[in-house]
């Protein structure tokens, strides 16, 4: 049973490692070369290294130890907009130097925040890229709040499959950073596209809606002229209709 657990831990750790070299990665989380070697033979490290892995890699501790839940942590909730906005506010209260990315897939959005950070592990300072993700499925209130936070936002277009993996916590930091470096493009403030200007239908298609559109634009004289012509064709007059 213990051997099986160790093998499962090693398998999950390799998912976190992704394409990186073992010893370089171990050093990046504050582990010694010997500790790193033991980890990749299935030995679970002490709490200090475990917490460092979870902080640096955005990894769920319950998943890393027990295989329960999704591997990587996201903030907010895809169904509750207020929770997403609150999560965003809390992150910006902690730090002001986030670089903001907006991952997009159709009408769905996920806010990806990155910043250079450091932490102490076993009396050693390690530097890393901190990543926080807020997903909500595309609510406009969060996007408007994001637009107020920075002059420059980076847009990251994603496929349906990649966006779903990001939103559900199955895309790790290595792949996410590679996607950002490969696909991110600058957009200035506006990440919520403005709706296209409504054009009134042609009078031949729908005279009533056409004239209502004209009235909304303040073109009362044109509407009155059209109505007079329509009444004249029917043998009626404007004054008779207005009585």
C-alpha cells in the first residue's frame, strides 16, 4: 500500500514538473539535490517543501498528497460574479504590480495575473513567477473592474479545450506561461468589446420598427413626413388621425 502511494505521489509530481529538469526544478522550490532525488522516487518531502511546491506551482495540496480534486488552483467561481470580483480586489490589495492577462474563448473569459515574487524555503530565498487565475465564464462586471486596474492588458486567445483546462484547474504553470509567451497580445484598457451600433431596419422590411428607430434618433420630422405620405396613399389626412 505504501509503495503504491509513493508511486502515485511521484506520478503527480511529474505532472507538476512538466518539461523541466528535476534538479533545476527542485532548486527552484528550495529542495536540496538529495531531497529532490528522493521525491522523484516517491518519497513525500517535509511540510516546508510541500507548502513551497503548492505556493510556487499553484498546486492543490490535497491533490498532490491524495489525488483528490483538480491539480491546480483557480480563484473565484464561474457562476458567481461577486466572488470573482472580490477575489480580484483581494489580490490587488496584496500587491499592485500584477501583469494582467485576459484569456478568451468566444464569450468566456479568465483573468490570469502574473508577477515576479520570492519566498523563503529552508533559509533559502527562491524567486518564481506567481500566478493567480480568476474564472467566471464571462461576466461583464469583473471585466469592467479589470479595465480600471491597468492601462495595458494582455489578451490570450485559447481553444475550447485549453480554456476548459485552464478554468477547471488542469493546466499547470509551465504550459500556461508558454501559452502566454506564445499568444499574448497587448490591448489597451478595453477588453470588453463594444456592442455594434444598432441600425434600424429598412422601411420596406418593417415600417413600424424603422420609424421607431427614427424617433429614437430624434428625427421626428422625417417620421411625420413618412406618415403623411402613407395616409395620403390611403386617402386619409394627418389632421384626421390626430383628432
